[in-house]
C-alpha cells in the first residue's frame, strides 16, 4: 500500500507541476480559474524560493522510507525534473522560462479582460 500511495503522490506532483506551468492558460477560457492558479503559483514560488514544505513531497518521502527507496532530499523538482527535463546546470534558466510562461499566460488573461470590458473585438484570423 505505501508503494501505491507513493506512486499516486508522484503522479499528483507531475500534475501539480504541469498546472503551475500551464494552468494560467486555462484562465483564458475560464477567467474564474485565474485566482486559484495565482494561489497555486504563489505556493509553488514559496516552495522554490522560501523553502516551504510540500505536502506531496512529504507523502512521497513517507512512501519511499516505507518501501526502502531513497528519499527526495531536495524535493520533487530536484529529484524528478532537474536532469531529466533539462540539464542540472540550466536550473536557474528553467525557472526563468517557467516564470516567463506563467507571465505570458497572465498577460493573455489581462488582454482578454481588457478586450471584454472595452468592447475591443478580437483580431480577425484570415484563413
């Protein structure tokens, strides 16, 4: 059972990471999702910069201890992402790229909100 719980926590970690990076784009379609995403993004920023603990890391480490696997000393990103999705020497650059993606999503949310409030019609797409 601890192994299954650990695998579920790992999958949820990946989903959380994907939501942090790309979830802001969901607010383009569903504007009410902006605030929940902002809260999640601030929490993720706190984990990375301030060192807040992550519940999913605690659950996954609990599972790893119970099943004799190595615990994640520095957290999910260092254990599963760094060195897999990008080389370790590009950690800072990857964080800037992620921040840029989130910033672009939020710029799109702001543009859509401006467009709706001011009555500006979308740019026509020729096809």
